[in-house]
C-alpha cells in the first residue's frame, strides 16, 4: 500500500509539472500582456521599462525556470493587473467554489445514485425508462443554455430566486442545480449499468436464495460491489467541481475560481492563470489519489501490489 501511494504521488507530481508547463507555454503564445497595461501615449522606452520590471524581457525558458524557482519558495507570482500575489487572489475565490461544489455534490449523490439503483431494479419498467430519458436529456443540454433558462424562469419570470451573485442559500440553488444536471445524468446511467452487472452475479442469487430481504441484497451486496466505477467517476466530478465550473460561474456571476480564470485569461494575467491551473491540477491529483485509496475500503479483494 505504501509503495503504491508513493508511486501514485510521484506520477501526480509529473502530471502537475506537465500541465503547468503546457499552460505556461500557451499563455506566453497568447500575446503580450504589457499592451493591456500601458496607455497608447506611452513611449517605447516606458513600455520596455514596464516589460523589464515584470521580467517579460527575458527568454521564455528563463522565465519558466524562474517561475518554478519562485513556486518552490512559495511565491506563485504577482498579478499583472492587480499587483498582488496571484495565489492570494485565487485563494480569495476558492471558498466560493468549495461552497458551490459542496452543494452540487450533495445534489448529485442524493439524486443520481438512488435513481440509478431504481432504474436497475426496475429494469424495463416505467421508472427505468423515465429515469434514463431524463438522463439522456440531461447529457444533451448545454450548461450555459440550462443556466440561462433557469434564470429566465425562476428569477426573471417568477422572481423566486436571485439572478446572480453570491449571498444566502437562495443564491446557491440555481447555479448548483445547473452545475449538477450533467453529473447527475452521467452518474445515474453509470450506477444503473454497474448495478445491472452486479445483479446478474451468482452471489446475488445466492443471497436471495438464503431469504435475505430485497433491500439488504440491493444495499449491502449489490450497491457496494457496484460502487467502484461509480466512485471513480464521482472522484473525477469532485475534482472538476473544486477546479471551478467556468461556464456556470460565468453565467451566474459566481465569484469562484472558474470566473477568476476567465477574467485572468481575458486580461492576459499570466501569473493568475498559472496559479489557477497549478492549484486545480493539485486538487485533481489529490482527489484521484484519495479515490485510489478508497478502492481497498470498498472491495477488500483489491490488493495494491
């Protein structure tokens, strides 16, 4: 187990390094950020002085080496737009993303997994067809379109909920359901598929032959053995939610990491973009490592050798 975790940790470091390197190269190909920071009346000497002050006059490979030297020392760079540490700007937005991700995850788990189990148990019946139809529709609707429709219906027409921003619990409802719709559809279909495979197994027939209640067979025997693929996809969804839902946060003006990334890209604020990508890649690697560790808890037959 220990050797497995060490190997996964080292692979995670390579993933973070690779992702940050790619983003570093792409951001430097997107254009000169200095052009957005100076006025047209500035002289060429003044523009070059700003470029030297920001360290953008050096070759890209030197900037890359300096970037990682500073990251290892805890300095993730200064925002070109706000002249503040990039990491502090991202951390200010992170609690809003965690809040939205937590509510979204509760909705996904509470609705999609029971729906998938019901669809598998009632295979071919009304509930199976209804749930799978809704799941197919949920995977077909674009997130931005669904968010706009919910705003028009529940905020503009009926005035039941606020249109955007962060505040009380009512501000969370529309963005959380918008963000949860696609994961719910995916998780429901995956849960149904995994449950159907397990329900055909010999040990399920044996458990029923012993006279166990149907609920006991479904929950203790079938669902636990079907949980591994479900937990895998759920872990990916958790990583995506914590990384910031760019579209949803933009539509609802939710002040999270995703919206911060969009604003930084529009302003060519390299350090903030790199800080967002580095933080989110670390979140993804950490969540995947936790999911891999959870496999052994769900299925004692799994051995990390």
